[in-house]
C-alpha cells in the first residue's frame, strides 16, 4: 500500500487557472450593518454553497480574490454569509453583484455525476454517430436539468435543442472525449427551435 500523498500548505499552492474555476453563486447585496452578505447560490441544494471554506469573489474567475468563509447559513428563504475581512456595510456593499467562484478540484463528484462546466462544449451525437450539436449551456427547470444544444448548419437543421438530462434521452457521457450520446424519442421535435 502506498503512503498518502502530502498536500502542500494552502499558501504554497499555486492559483488554479481561471478556466478551472466554477461559478457557484453571486453576492446580491449587504445584509445588516456588520458585513453580512445575501448570496444567490447555484449549488444543489442551495445551501451546499456553505460547504466550501474559501470562496474566490470577483467579476470574473481571473479577477476574483480569495476570501475565507467565516459563516454561511440559511436565513428564512435567503442564504447569508460572513467573509473574513468584510466587517461593515461599506465593505459588503463593495461586493454587491460579485460572482462567487471555487476551484473545480474542490468539488467532490460521484461516479455517476457530472459538473455542468464539464458538459459545456461537448458534442452531442445520436447512437449512430450523427451530430445533433454542441452543448452551449445547461438550465435547471426543477424537474430535471436541460441541455441547451446548438445545432449547426452542417446538421442540415440549424437551431437549438432543449434536451432533458434524463436516462431516457442521455445514454452515455464521456467527458474525456467531450461527447454525449443521446436518443431522441418520438415527439422530441417539440424541444427544437429552428434558426436561420
């Protein structure tokens, strides 16, 4: 058995590249006078954003600054957070509208789960290998996630698909190959918007 690998202390780690950050929420406004922040979370469940000890906060991943999360909690229907160094309403106001980022490596992903960021840009093909399009975004409409797939002119049918990310439609995901295999059951044309 191999000994565990030593992890360098946090201050010695190099900053992840901007493309390896995940956008997990936004700071919407200050709350109270002591620097608390109202947070909009993209994690599921929403309070999952509280599971990270450090957030990188800024307008973009490349410009974000690292902040230690002192406390993050549910307050009624809102999520509030207190960040180290944000001690008053002026400091909190300066972060209004900033995005919250975390390094992709900080996320534990189960074998049958995928990060949305890893699916964007994947080619979507039918089981026979014919191209459907490329994933441009994902959306959460409550019942299931939706893949937004742009179909280029080369498919003979340019437009956009809204494909449910369900076992009935998505048969295989190969993140390393950047490929998603789908089956489009009868009636799926209702999920297609033609574009010229």
